[in-house]
C-alpha cells in the first residue's frame, strides 16, 4: 500500500472518530445549556431521585406505603428544632370530630400555638373559600390580620377551559424585577372575611410530566401581581430575614431539595395541640406548618422520596431549605453544568485514545469505569447544584458505547466466522448475511436470548406409514418435512433439528429479533396451509390426509453452539422450549392444530387468539394458559 493510499484510508476513519467524539460532547453541552423544554436530561430525573433518597438521612427506614405522619408522630426531639408540623391526622379527627372542623376550633389551635406555645410563626395549609360561623371567621380574620400567621390560597397553572375564580384573592405584591415568576390561569382563595390577612402563601404546584412533584413556583404572577409560595411567605413573615432566591430555573420554578427524610421533622398531632398536652418548651420558637395527612382531607402527591406524600411536607422541606440558607447549613453552590461538561470532554478524549489501542471488551470496560466515576461525582455534586442535567454525561457515555466501540472494533478487529458455514444449514440465508454484518465476535457462543420456539409433528405417523413400503414411507416423510421446513426458513427462522416426522425451530437467535413471536406464528400458519395443500393432493390420490400438530411458546432460552470436539449443533435449551413441546403434544386432545403458550400470546402484535383455558402440562407445577391461533390482523 502506497503512502497516498494509506493517507486516503486514514483520513475518513479519523473524520468519523472526530465526529463521534464531537457528538458525544455536544450531547452534554446541549442538555446543560438548552432552554427549558429543549433536549432534556434523558433519564436524569430518575437518577437524581435515587441520589436524593440516598442523601436524605434515614430515607430507607420508612416503607413506601407507610403513613408519613404516623411514622414520625410526636417526635419533637429531632435534630431540626426550627420547624414543627402540626398534623390533622386520623387520630385527631377521631378524637376531636369529623372534618371540616368548626372555624372556632381552627382559631383555637392557632391561638394555642401563638399564645401558649410561643411559636414564631404559623402557616395554615388549609384553604377556606366559604364562610362559616361569624364568630369563628372573625377570630381567624383577626389572627391573620395581626398575628404571625400565613394563610394559604391555591393557584392553577396552564390553560383552563373556564375562568377559575373562587374566593377573594389577597396577598399580592409588586412584580419583582430580578426573579422569574410563573403565570397562573386561576385560583381558589379564602372567603372575604380573610381578605385583610397580612401574609398569604400559595400552595399550588405543577407536577413534572411523570407526575412527580420536584419543583415549586417560587413566585406566581396573576393579574399583574406576584404571590409567594407558602414557605417563602412564612419565612419572610416570621424569621426577621428576607428569603433569597436560589436554584430558580428559567421558568421560575425552584427545585425542592428534599435534603431530609420525613423522620427528621418534628410532627405533633393537632389534637395534642388543641388539648395542650405538649410541653410549651418543645414548641417555643419554632415555625409551624398546619396540614393534614388524613386521606380525604389533605392532598397527596408523589415526590422523589415517597409515592404517597402529604402535600404539606413539600412546603416543610422548602421551608427547611430556606432556613438552611439563612443559617449557613446549605451546601455551597457549585457550577454542576460546567463540571459535567468538563468531565465529558475528559472522558471522550481519554476513551477515544484508548479505543484505538484496545479490544472492544476493554473499551466497554473503560466506559463502565467512567460511568462509575460519574455516578460517584454526581452523588457528591447533586446537593450543590439542583438544576444541572445530571444524566447528560451518562448519555454521552452511552453514545460512545453505541457508536465509538462498534466502529473501532470494525476497524481494528476481524470478526469471527467460525461455524457460519454449518449455520447456513439451519438458518435462512438472509439471517446468515445479517449475522456476518453484525458486531458479534463469536455469534455462535451460547447466550441467554428471548426466543420463540415452534415444534411441529405429524399426528399418528406410524399409522400412516406402517402399511407403506420403505420407499413410499420415506417419500411421505420427506414431503411432509418439506411442508414444515420451507415456511420456517421463509420466515427467517433457525432450524434446530428434525425429529423424525417433525421439526424444532426457533426465532430470536442467533440474532435478536423484536418480532420473533409474530414471525413464528406466521410460520405456523404457513405450515398449516402447506400441509393443507399437500393433503389435497393426497386426497385426489385416494390417500388419507395428514394432520400437523404445532406448539409455539416464547421465553428466555440458552441459544448457542453446544457439543464436543467430535460433534456440535446450534440449538436452544430452556423452559420455553420444553413448554412448546408440551403444547404440541396437547394438540392431540384439542380441535386446533396450532396451540400457543402465554409467552407468545403476550408478545405477539399482529395475531389474535382464542383462549382455551388452563391445562396442567407435564413437568409444570402450575396450570398453563393455552391459546389457539385465530387469524392475522
């Protein structure tokens, strides 16, 4: 090869390698700095949720289905003594009376917290759009007007088919110039008696597309005014400090840190507060949020910590974060997006250099190490930057795994073609050609694959051939096997073996095929049609028709080259293969030629089935659902 030929060969390869590396870096850059709603963060939210759970102290100690308030009830000796949750729980409702409580009772609970327990401030996560008793409404109105009390109202976001305007909206502020606000389309506010409340907080929220609540609108805009979220209103009202907007994204939402597990918050029963059964010093000086964990009273939301979380705990977590910022306990802010980008650039450069000098297996190992390093770094970095695209470096690594590793393997290694000549005897030519174009080093090595097995057999073979000469018996057998074999190969199946008067074939190996169940069913129908055509010829000759029995089942199987130094065969072994054999055998007692197992019925997309009920198959502990193939849609 001349120098010019070498240069012509190297240039395209180098360009492709540089192109793959550039795209891998751009994936991270794009995810970090695109506007909201752009490229996104792949599975980053899923990953961040797991990291949040790991960071939250004791987050694994509460089962997912445990009632939150009852699991932390009356736990007033927790480390965080700045916040208290007063829970209108099931026990309180059972003791005090059914919900809704009279306004006098709510007013009494607030008065107890302020006067008796000397709470620093109280936020009422309850909206009261209707007037009730004049005395109770008046007491609550006076408390809200003159005391360190924050009442709640709810904003609705997104387009509405009607104008949602309930109650009397209050608490509006001038629109801030430096903070993004989230526009609202409607509201549910309190009755007119509370219109003079000094402090009002929004408890509305917008869940993420997956239904989980991870962000709150820090400031909501409606009719030219701004309304703070409940935790901000309570902090600004009652701490003597002004909240500082941190981690606010471009849309005006702030990510809830969820830095503590619910066990780290002190929770008191509303009944205990009303009956003054708690020592005053255990509540004095705390900021209090009143809400309800009772089903049918308080709202329930899905959060990264738990799938069934009382809504007031979200505002509790946000309030604790504001207090952490004030007290210097919050993690120092870091530029997570920049760190992720630098990590991706280093990973791409280092692995691109290594890929040209190592095998595909070693290259994949390098990427696995890079993944573990990033997961460790992301775990440390997540509390310091709540908004960076945490999954983008993993997407870049996945891109390298999908494109860079196969490309370099194709350039640097010659693929194995051992036993492919033998394989052509069992697999359709198109499948063999596709196998040759694949990136498998040893395509015949045993592997666990999802396959569909078809087993076909002639019913009463001995009866049909016992009166025939050896030559005629061989001809019938050969012609019948031809009816079975041609459809299998035409539908790209792998011929496992002949079983005298039948065969075993499977789809999904040696190359995985997402349509393996449908292709096997196509072949079963084609076999039935071929046997029917063959029988028409036999009937014309005065010969008895033949019946084919077919069993089809899908599942995991070990497919590969099995054997010894003397002889080997490419076959599939597994439970689904055995079930297919049992299904074929069960057809002798059923009026259908094609019997399909539950695995194939669940995977097939283009076929319809008739349920035949359940049957105890030989070798199976539990009954198996059987189906008959009806038609192709």
